[in-house]
C-alpha cells in the first residue's frame, strides 16, 4: 500500500492486523462521527450499526470509542451473542430516544432487525455472502417519518471499509482464487 498503490487482494492475516489496529479503528470512528448522518439539527449522530468481525473486534472498537469519546458514555454498545442482555440492548437501540446510538454488532443485527431510525451502516468486516451483504444493507432501507429535523428519512449512508461492494461487483459474491 506504499505510494498509494492499492493491492489486488488482502490476505486474512493482513486484514486482521489492519482492523484490530488502534489507529485504523480511531480513523474509522472519526470518519463515522464526522461524516455520518446526524439528527437533532446536526447535534447527534443518527442510529448507526457497526458490523464487526468478531466479539474481540467489537470489544476493541468499543474500547477505542470510549477512549476517544469519553464524553459520550453509553453512546456505543457491543451487541452480540456473548452479551447476556443483548436483547435488552437491541430493544433500547430500537427506541429513538434511548441509547445506545451506535450498535457494534457481531451477526445479531445483520438480518431480521427492523430499526427504521438507522441512518449509518459501517461495514468493518468482510462479508463473504452476496445475499447476506444485501440483507445487511436492508437495515438502512426502512422508512422513518420525521426522523431528520422533522423531515422523513430519504437516505442512509454506507461506510464500507473492507471492500464488500468491490467483492460483490467483481465476483458476484463468490470467493475467487486470489482471495484468502
């Protein structure tokens, strides 16, 4: 990646060292916090789902979020099957006026969750299934009247930090020989 060259493929070990890197996570969080769709007249990031690779990755994201945004206690939470009260967190995330505002999810919010207030989707993992990828995108497609300063939800943002769109476009969602 030196000199701005983008590699044709990234090995799993290289991707792991990248996504578990504090500086990378900090940059991803900064991008989402500054560029994500906001509510309350630009004062608060809209409901956001960060799709993490695994529980350790989700916990690392939360740790770094709390380090760089200590004034936003409870704003982000890990929601996965290792959390005893995951359903309570999903219920709270589903209420517009309750925290968490950011759900750092490992598989639990990829499909079947209907939270119309979701405005930002953050792909911080490879999704090796074309169908699942589009299901995950569906988390942002729900209509929500009056969400953004009295206006109906008309858009949502996708932050794809792991090349999922490229994977789906180039291989139609099927792993290729140059992927590990």
